[in-house]
């Protein structure tokens, strides 16, 4: 395809603009595209504004005005207002400091507020054990409901052994 402006070079930049269901296409070479650095992109959407909107809507539902939640992280002194402006937390302690405000956001975005994804093999030792304990507890509960008490006792013992591993 040849550049629609100069008619000489091969078009490498392809711009498609859709406004009110009207499609406008423009095919330009790199030189002509550089001359047209004033492309009229609609830049009103930003992921930061999207997440801030989620924060605002989730907090209207879940938080009261007289909340005891701190307005500032005790370690890095990041304020919640600053987080809302930048979209970034100051340190790992901010997750605990703003827990009440962040958990509804995490639930809304991910569907839950705890990590349930994959864990690297080298880094996931304690996490894997805790996940195994959770699985065993579910099996224990099922065994008790089915009145399989011998199996329940074995599961209970396995849970205790794994808990000792986590504590040490």
C-alpha cells in the first residue's frame, strides 16, 4: 500500500478513526506520519481514571464517613488521596494501611480479595503449605458431614503436621 499523502513511499502507519459509526482510514509512510504528529486521538480514557472510578463507586457502597481507617501509611507516609491521584501505593505496608478501602476494589476487579493464582516453585513454600491446609480443611469438613470419622481424624492429623511446618 502506498502513502496517501506523498504517493511515493510504502505506507507503514495505518490510522483508523471511528466517530459516530463513520470510519475514516488514513495510510501514511513514516515520514508523512512524523509530519502529522498532531493526530486527533481521543485520549479521554485512561486506566488510572477507570480504576479511580472503581474506587469511588466501591467506597460509596462499603465505607462510612466515620471510618477508623488511617488516612496515611505509618511507614512511608503515603496518603490515600495521593494513591488515588497516582494509582500507585508507596510501599508494601500501604496494603495493610488502606486494607478496608482496597479490598472492595480487589474484589470488584478480580472477583476475590486473596491470591488464588500460580506461585513460583522457588518462592511458594509457605504459601503452598497454607493452600494445602485449606484444601485439607475442606476435605475434613466434607468427611465430617458424610460421617466418615476415621478419614476425618487422618485429615485432622495431616492438618496439624502441616501447621507445625508453617510455624517453624
